C-alpha cells in the first residue's frame, strides 16, 4: 500500500477516483467536523474563560474523577460584598447596600452555574459525542475505503505489468535470437523477476541464478541459449498466463471489496444530514438556556435597583415605575426584544436641582442616607436631617454645597431630597 501510495504521489501510477457524490459527502463531513470543533472550543471559552481551569476540568474528565467544587466570579464578588457590608455595619446605608448587592451577585452566580451546566449537557455533550463517536466511525470507514482503493489500484498495476510481460514472453519464444545481442533475453528475465517476485519468490531465485551466470560469462551466446532453454523448460509463457489470470481475479476481488466499502462509507456520510438536524435542536436548547440566564440576571438587577433606592425619593419612584412597566413586559425566561432597561435619570425630577443651580439661590434639602465625607472639602451627613444647599459656579453638577451649623462642604445630590 505504501509503495502504491508513493507512486501515486509521484505521478507514476494511476489512481481510481471516487464518484462525485461520494466526494461531496466527504467534503461535507470534513466541513462539519471542522466547524463543530471550532464552535465547541469557543463555547468552552465562553463558559469558562480561564484556560487553566479548562485544562484541569479536562484532566479530571479523562481520569473519570469529579472536579472539586469552586465558586465562580460572581459568587466571589458576592461573598466580598457581604463580608464588607458586615464590617461597615448593616445598620448603615452603605453596609446594607453592600449586603444586598452581595446577595444579588450570589444569585447571579447560581444562575450562571445553572446556565453552564445546562449548556454542557444539552449543547457541548452532543457535539462532543458526534466528534468522538459518529465522526470517528466515519473516519475509520473512510480510511478503510482508502486502503481498499490502494489495493484495487495495486492489483490493476500488477495486472497491467503481467499482461505486458506475457506479450513480451510470447514474442520472445516465437522469435529466434538475433545474433549475439543478449539484452533482449536479459530484459525479458528482469520483467519476469519483477512480476513473479510478487507471488513466487522461489522461481525468482532460480531465474536470478541464471542471470548471475549470464553476467559472469559476459553474456556468452552459449549461456544465452542455455538460459533460454531453461526458461522454456519453466514454461515461461504459461507462467505469465497464469499470472495474468490470477491478477485478473485479484482485480475482481479488490473491485468488489472497494465497491462494498464505498457503499458503507456513503451510508454513514449521508447520516451527517440527520446530525445537522440534531445539532440544530441542541442549538435551540443552548439559546433557551442563555435566554433564561440573561432574563434571570436582568430581573435580579431590577429588583436590586428597587431595593437600593440610591436616588432621591421622587427619582426612585419614577425609576420604579419604569422598572415595573419594563418588568411587567418580561416573562422569564424570555425577554421581549423591545423591552428597555430602566433609565437612571428623569428630566422632570432633576429640574429642581437644575433650577437651583441656575438661580444661585438656597433651598432646604432632606438627607436621605448617612454620608461620610471622603475629605475635608466634603460634608458628613446624617439621615433625615434638613440642611440648606446651594450651587457654586463651576461646581460639578452631581454636587451641591451644604451647611451644617458652622461646617460647610460638598454633598452629593443623590443623598438629598429638595423640599418645597
């Protein structure tokens, strides 16, 4: 097979071509394998961006051991927020907000874990089963088909050479020697050895002995006659006829095996179409799991935003209305395409602060939450106290100047509610 394959690559032997339909099926199967592998790889990266963790999970899978449970990034963040909320004190606005954010992050982490598990079972596993099962079987049968084709081509080459040698032998034995030129007999015997060595090496050894004898005696005409006589004794023409008959039988057998293997391979390759239909269902399952995951995350964040209430009361109320109207249009696990995230600001609500900055006057404001000044330019606040606030030219629009007794400093407007 290696000899036949090498000769085909060098262009020294004929090659039996597959029919166009089978070639098309083979190309389609190879295309399916290539893109299935690529989709699998990118999906694994999406579900687990850390390459070290992917390698570790792969090793555990090959060793048939259960991978150790580990928290994902959202769960780690949630734990940190909850711990920091306890440290700052859950009685404070900041500590309470951190705790609520941490709990929401842990909920998102659990939803992510469920999404990964669902995707692995209903999407990655069928793809992997195709590559390691069905396509591996197709590759095995395709390799067998290649070997059967090489066997057929080798048998055809052997038959062709045997027929040429048979014709030469018939011509040589029917014609007298031409003078003292021994090259005709020598060439004939070389052809004889080349073909017969494939089946009967013992005959080749005997004939080779005569070739060596002719060479040592400088192609003596006497030994040439003796050589021709021995070959005739061996009934060279009859041997070549038998060789041709046997080669023809081998070609018929090789052709039958090649056709049968081609049919088996064709049936397996035609099953690729059903594989595409199955993968389409798996793709729908993956999209559904992804939709459920994103819908859960969205709903968790909407609920968290309502709980935090980090905006003024009127702003929070309007935001909650927007959030409620958006949430009502959501039916988990599916999110309507036209649903919108709640907006963080409202022109009507912020008009009071805008008018205050434009008039350069002073207004009373109620403090919504405790606020600790970050530096000496800011003013610390206590929840529910009422302070006068005003704007200073050039000040950031998110801040106002506040007074608390003899203290003055900047205060964030998100902690204030303007009073009429």
